[in-house]
């Protein structure tokens, strides 16, 4: 598990962040890197926009800033016909792993890599959300605007969040990652309230499209270690990418994944086919000229994104379901951002609605 840790070329601290204890803690772990203070992080934008690749240049700058909005929000998939009713917590913005298909390239307004330092507000906001919803099981996950663990050797935020959720009876935390930065999870009294999940793909896609993420086999080794520490595991095959030979590669990926871990301790597996905005398609073409991502049989889809024709998606989901059933007959499989019709055609069944899917997943995590 030799994934290189993130090290910026410079650090910029927003003035207000100096009052947060996590700011100095992070700086202590990044000694020797030039540090400057700035009142408004948007003042970096003219400099970055002059670069030939602002997104790549921005990731070499680590910004420590305060979160001005909410840390916890409903999942943006909540507008889909069937949604799992997930909540998102974001304690960083942007990701240095350079997956060619990453939506953040066309979604974020600021190209720098930002860690939010007002950790006390983060933890108090989570506690407040849980207190307001005592009657339901809340599934709260990070990993929307940044990888959940790829920066954890710098932030150590997992060592605050995992114990927080360990004390909760009505919530679980899901940490989604493509990294191997799991050292801080060892020895924590998580009490089964944290699920550690890995985004997986076929080996060729991991190599060609997930450029700075951990290797496929290293992700599985990290998952096995977390299972040894008592954590439950999740896998997310998203995005599934259609190319010549995909069947053999994805079938092998499924088999290897469930040979590496105990299938009985895998809570769920999600499936989602490649989808992206037209703007992202052009960004990928400019930044990653060798990528296969922009090419395929695409049609306009949900929320203004383009995606594979439904028959292609259904074929991929159906075959993945078959391979998953062979490798792990009892594992719960669900689709991300798909209609009930696609569920039925692909998996042979579909949740009645969002509430039904949410209740199914709540029961899975409540079992502990």
C-alpha cells in the first residue's frame, strides 16, 4: 500500500482560519512548505486562471479556510426517481487523485484544494442533525466534494468523526475512498457505526483513468485491513465504463474484491454507469487527451447529464448483478441515479420509491 501522500507546493491560510485549532495541527504535519495568509481565497483565482491548466495548478495549492455554508446536506441525487435518502458531509473541497472523469473538474468554482478548518462547527452540526431526527436511522457519508480519506494523514479528521458516530444510536458514517490512507482508523472504538467503502473499477480503468488513486489491489488490501479492525465494508462500482472487453475485466474485479474480504461483512455494493455534463466532456478532452471517457454512445439524461443508452446500462447492471450474486449471494446491491424501470430490467426488482429504498438500507446498517 504505497500510495504517495499528498504534499502541496504551498499553503494558503484564510485569515479567519488561524482561530481554529485544526489549522495549526495541519501545518505541523506539513512542515517545510511555504505558508501565506490571505483574507479572501478568491484572490487566488486571477493567478490560477493564467495557468495553462488551472485545475492542475490549483491542486498544488492547499488552502485552509472556514466553511461558510452547511457541512451536512441532502445527497444531490435526492431529485432522482429512486434515491437512497443519503446525507452528505463535506469537510474538504477538491481532490488530488486526478480521475479523468471526475465531475469536480466542471463543478467547483475554485480550483485550489481546500480543507475546512472549523471542525468544531462540523461536529456540532452533525450532532444537531442527529438530534433533530431521533426517529430514523441516518446514513451520512463523505466523499462528494473530496475523497473521504486521501487527506486523512494531514487532517486526522477521521479520529474525530469515527468516535462521534460511535456514540450515536441513530446514524452511521460512511467513508468513501480510492486511497489507502487508513492508518488513523486503526485502534478506534468505532462500535460498528462507521462503514469504510472503496470506489472500485476494472483494473484497466484504474490504471488509465484513476491516475493518482491507489492501485486496485492496494485498495482491496486496505479494505481487508479495515475488516480486520472490525469495520464493515462497502464497494461502489461507479462509474461503470463501457469498452471492448469490459465484461471480462469487471467480472474479474468482482471476483477479486470478494476474495479479498469476507463477503458477510460487506454491507452494500452500488452500481452506477458513467454520466457527465457536456461541459465535463470538453474538460476531459482538453486535460486528458488519451482518456476513453468522452467517447461512447451517449444520450441526454437526468439533471442535464449525458449517459450511455439505457440498453447498454441495463446490460452492464444485469451482468454485474450476476457476478455479484456468484461472489457474494447475500450482499445488497443498489443502483445510483436510475429509474425504477432500469432497476426492474437490470436487477429484476425495484424499490417502490425513495422511502422504500431508504428503509431497506436503514435496516442494513441498524443490524450492526
